C-alpha cells in the first residue's frame, strides 16, 4: 500500500494521525481463495504485532505528548512497509 506522507493531514491532531496509521496498518486486502488464506493471515498477524508494540510504547510512557504520537505514527508506518500484502492473490 502506498500511504500519503505525514504532512498530507495538516489539520489532524497527532492522535488522529496515529489512529489513521493504525487503521492503514490493519487494512489488508482479503485473499481471493482459500489457498491464499495462510499468507493473508500471516501478513495480518505480523502487522497486528507491530500495532500492539507501537501502542505499548505509547501507553508505557506516561509523559508521551503530541510529538511522541507523531514519532510513533511515523515509526509504525515505516515498520508496516516491511510487511506488504504480497505473496497471494487479492479478492476483487
């Protein structure tokens, strides 16, 4: 997936930016057939773990502010790029 640069949402709050990145991370095209289900589930699992880790880092820092949310969003966006939805056929 190609995501817009972070500056594409100039009126958003840092929290909304992070939620947008989380939604994009967890949005994976469904497989076209049962034979592609395992690959699809692996991509979903790997991306979900990235989201859980990002949320854990933010929740673990009681002093996290807006800047920290934006840094977490950018880091998550970069990490998710390493897990593209590929290796299977998408449903159309």
